[in-house]
C-alpha cells in the first residue's frame, strides 16, 4: 500500500493539499490540511498503513489518518486536444477537474480527462437536473437547464464528480 500511495503522490503537483485526521484517545478527531511533501514524509515514515475500521475513506499512517479521496482528487492528468471543451475545476481543489463539452442540439455531453473520454446521450425528463447512468446516458430536465447547472458555482463540485465518475477516475489502487 505504501508504494502505491507514493506512486499516486508522484502524479500530484507540489502545492497539492491533502486532508489528514488527528485522532484523540476519546475517538474524536480534527482535520488539517497538509501539502504533498508533508504527506510523502508521513507515508515514508509510517511503519503500519491500513484502512480505518470505521471510516472507509481514511487510510491510517500509524496514528494519523489520510483522506483517500484527497489523494485521488490531487492526481494530475495531462489532457490534450481539449478544443471545444470547457475546463471545470472544483471550487475546493484546483487539481480536481474535468473537461466538459455540451452539445445541446444533438443532446449529448462529453467528458474528458487524461487519456479518458466518454460521450453520453442526454435524456430529457422532468425530474432531475442531472442523474447519470454512467455508461450510456445522462438524465436531465433539459439541455438548457443542464447548461445552467454546469455553469452554476454551487453545482460545480457535483459536475466535476459526475464527470470523473463517468470516466471511471475513482478507485485508487492501493493493494
């Protein structure tokens, strides 16, 4: 697990920030942000690395917890040929992003990141702003409504998450 974590961190920028958990003896914790170099040191020095028994997204580096999601979200994917796409960057993390191309006339949406690309058909339905079926289509109220949703600052992290999920960017390989 240590080797795979270090490989993932090699793909991040130096200023990438990660969430860590400092646990108290009472079972409570506080979260802090640390930069890439500090996380590399924690991982390198950890003698025991395992998943927290109650928090499935927390990787224990001895007594310190590391958010697995923050490791995934900071991996940098160089993406070429993005003409016609709009880069959507999470308002919470400058390295958590996806490229999106919406074609309202043909009712399709495309997601791109790194060497991955996926084009989905838009299915207009009166109930959802965006509900993806990850391999075939995206259910939306309308293409116009989706365009507003994509550009809305509040929904920004959701669209980045949907895009990265559609592209199957989740699932850090640690074992």
